[in-house]
């Protein structure tokens, strides 16, 4: 089966690759403790939503959550598994998978995460941005 055309110059395969690169950069930004870069992967808009276990955030609340996380966690490393990308429209993709992270808080306590995720992404200005996040703890 050949890739479905997404735009005159982009194929589903290209979009898959771009989204996988975005995910790698997203996790790398956390590992490098780079809040500004981390937030750059998201589409700031009125419809932006994050569901994190039992919490729901809009953009402003998510930024506060991310700032708190980056202040509390000193180091973190990640692995991704079972990651799939579905391009559902020329400017919409859904990616799902699992990530595991280990690290330390700023006070030296161990941190461990094992989450399933679903991200909805929008293609804007020739790049992908995360518009919706749903993460659930598997630990």
C-alpha cells in the first residue's frame, strides 16, 4: 500500500517521521531540563487541553504544571515503546505509545514514571504542534 498523500509535497511517511522526531525532541527537552524548548512543542490556543491522570489543564494551567515539574525534577531520562502515528487529515495526526522515565528530584529522591499517552497534533506553519495530551499512569 502506498502512502496517502497529505499535501502536494508531504506524504504520510514524511509526517510519521516528523512526528517521531517531535516526540524525541519533546523527551529530550525534559532530559536537558529545557522548559522553553519543551513548551515549544505545544500549540498555544484556546482549545489546548491536557488530561494527566485525574487532572485537566488548559494552556495557562499546563504551563504552571510544567514549570512546577521542571523546578521539582533535577534529572530525567526516557525510553519510548509501542509508539504509533496516524495521520488522519492533512493537518492532524494522532500518536499513541508508552514512555518510561527515571530520574531524581531536586532534593535527591528517585522519580519513576511509566505512562501511556495519546497526543493530537496539528500541522501549523509547516511543523507539527501538540494540541491535546492524554497521559495515564501505568505504574
